[in-house]
C-alpha cells in the first residue's frame, strides 16, 4: 500500500472480528514495529502480543469500567457540538462501546511496555508533564498501526489500561523497571474498517517561524 494512502486512511477501528490473524501477517506487522527509531537506537520498548483467551478476558474486565467512566460526560459534550460533528461523535462513541464489550474477542492485544531507565528523558525536570520519553516508544506503535492498515487489519491505540498498570504488570509478568504505555487490539474489521480520515487543515496545524504564523499551503 502507498504510504500516504495508509496514513490518510488510518482510522481507529474498534469493531474487530475474532477471526485469527495468520502468523506470517502478524510477524510482518510486529517486524514493522521493530524498525521504528528510538533515542540512541536503544529500542527501550517491548511488545507482549496477548493471544490467550483467559488473559484477554481479564484485560477486558480491567478496561471496561474505565471506558464507562471516560464516557460519562459525552451527553454534555454532544449538546455543545456543532450539528455536523454530532453524528461523527456518536459513531465514535458507539464504536468505543463495542470495543469495551468485545475487547476480549480481538485475536491479538498488543501491550507496549517501556523502560525509562534506558531513555534520555530531556524534559523530566521541567515544571510540566514529561512527554519526551514517549518519542522512543510511540513511533513503534505508529509503525505497527500503519503495517496493520497495509495488511487490511483494524487497529486502535488505547491507553485506558495504563490506569490499571499494577494489575496488568502482574497479569502479564512484566518485570521491575518496565511499565505500560499503549494497548493495541488487532483484528479484521467487522464493518468497513479504515477509510478517509477527518483532520484539521495544514493551515490550522502548522506554523512558520513563530507560533500562530500560519503555514500557507498554496504559497
């Protein structure tokens, strides 16, 4: 698949079939993750590809209440949205509800782990939340998502299970000094799967030379 096509059609697909993923397909997707850049090329991340049904069921049980808590304010949000955004938001909510009810049915749940002691986290002492360490992990997540898109698989990056990190670490035998940062269910889409995405324009998102000086795409 053309790279630009993959990037511009990489939707969050939350309705996944339980159909197994062939080993050779899974190997290609996981290999793509290993190609991602990381600070000092240390690859201070690992993936646990969770296949066992009992483990997936337990992950789903941990995930569901956090999704329900997350969606409590959606009724108020919908009241504030522009009419053209309401249906899109409702569809996203319905898809999220489906995942919360069926997470255990995904053939694979990829749990991304990281070791901060192997990272050079240059913003850890600043008076704001630290994000730099993620630069050595999330490119691997994106590589996996794009590879899944190319293989015709649905996927979505989730982080709600990070709220249950202690339980997830115990469940999956994650050792000391390793922590979780992303959970990606993989599977063939129940519905249409990926398609054209909706994002803000380059003029809204990109500045030239100073913050707020909009990039002019046609200049």
